[in-house]
């Protein structure tokens, strides 16, 4: 995982973690980022930091819905069905919520504002305005939809969505105040499983590291699942190992 795990609270890669990932690559260990984010500006910076030894490092983006090779070429992409995307967007509109659509390497919104621009804090691309997102959705290949709100409101919306949108999508969260709507059955865990099948790697030989609810399936699938010290209760309860070190203390290097 990237946010809250690989990167520290200032979205920076610690020197010790950088050294550890370079050393792992030198030893022939395949390292894969698995994140809820697009392969945006943050990824280009990260790959540059990790050097040539990690140049071919594949990545799972947008909760594993988009898989890319080391050069950023899309290997696979799974999207929300158009009708279901509209259901989610209408759900957000009727509740006065701001929503954005993640479309491979783009983030699309109706109008940019302080809510939509929260994604910039995570090194994401600048959201693209489209006017009416529901109307524009027909021409978009939407991987996931992100809804913004205050924590209390998001908790309420999630409970409502679990009933209203039960057949349309799966719901998760990676960051407080952001609710994520994914195609049914989608998760980092299923994406890692598919990648392992492609690479011929047994789950027993997989080490996964994460901190959020959206990492639960991945931590459960892996032979060894590790929750960093700052992880959510949901991640810690399924992890085989819970670290004392947090993402601000180079937890990945400790692993």
C-alpha cells in the first residue's frame, strides 16, 4: 500500500524505505505498489526515486482496478457499468455530495472545488471539469467513484448506500471523509491474486503491507499480511503481524 504505509504523513518516501526497496530488487524480490490512487504524478516521482533496479515494478492502481507495467502501460482495466455508475452519482447528487470519477489516469468532476481538490494532497492529477458528471458519464470509462463528506455524514451515507446500492457496487474507504464505490467483487486482494496467477507466484510467498480497510482483502490473501503501526482496526485484526513502527517511522523498511 502507498498512502499511510509506503509514504509518510507528508507524502514522502523515507530514505530507509528507499534503500530497503532497492535492496529487495537487487535480491530479485518483485515489489508491487497496490493503491487506491491513479498512476498519477506521485507514481512518476516514486519510480524515479526507486531507480533502475525497480524500473519494471508493476503496479495496481485505483484499488486494483487498473494494472500497469513498470512503464505505465495499462495491462488491464475494470470499470463500473454505465447504469450502475449513474446510480451511484444520483445517490451522491440527491444527498448534496461532491463526487469524482476515477478514469484510468484521469479524475473527472462536475466542477472543481475544495472537496475535489483534496485529491491533490495525495499527488493525484488535477481533476478535469465536465459540467454535468451524470450526463458525461456515458462517455467515460469509470473505474471507481469517490464521494466526499464530513466523517459523520460519510458514515451515514455508507449505511444508506449499503442498502440502496447493494446490487450496484462494493463500498470501501481508504481515507477518512472519502467513500469509494467499486465494481462488485473488486479489491486490492482480488487484483493481487490475479497478478500472482499471471506471474506464477504462490500466495504463500506473498508479503503484503497495509494500513486501511481497503487493504483487508490483500492482507488476508497474502501468505504474510502485515499491518503498520498506524493501521486501522480493520487492517490490524486480519494481519498476521502488527508492527510498532508507523509509516512515519519507515515501517516498510522495518518489514
